[in-house]
């Protein structure tokens, strides 16, 4: 697996996204919810990969929940960058990254797919994330 590090602008929080998929085969989703549109966020995850979130300065980590309040969206309190999201399912965590927070954005990223998850209830939302989001081996809290 190859490591693709990511970070907020000031470096307080970040992630290590590990996948064996070449960037041209990543699943890149442009969620159309108001939060993701406001951040111009592009989500990626590899259910067969591994994701770690880190906080050099945990005091600057902001966890934000909205809508069905099932996941924590991770933002930096200082620089405001949104780096990814985490959901707790069973006794583990699954997550996504915001590809705009990658330190070295691959030039050959896959084509973006617009997504709308309006109308999902809690069971559907958690079920989709359980399938499509990726295992998170470390969270900074
Ligand atoms: Zn920051």
C-alpha cells in the first residue's frame, strides 16, 4: 500500500491515507450537501485501505456534527480546513478524506462523481458508510 499524507493548512491536524489503488482508480465523490459544497470538498475512501487521523495539536481539532449527526467532520480551529470525517460503527471507526487536503495531490486523480444522499435515514446512512468508507486505525481523541 502507498501512503498519501494529508494536512490542514497550518499543520495542526492531518491524516495518512493508505491505498494500493492508483489515483486514477480512486472513488472521488463530490457530495452535494451544504457543508461539502461550502468547503468544495471531494471525498475519497478505499474500503480495502487504511486511514489514520493525527493531531499534532489536539486542542485545534474541531469535530463537527450536523444533519443526522452520525459522523464527526474534522476541521482545524485555527486555519479552518476540513480534512475528512469519521464514523464510529460497532467497536471500530470508518472514515473518508477530503482529497483537497492531500499534501501532494496526484495529478491523475479519477473523475469526480457528484453524489446526493438526501432522503437517507440513519440506518441507510450508517450502512452506506460501513460499506464505502474505509477502516480508521487511529483517531486523535
Ligand atoms: Zn490548521
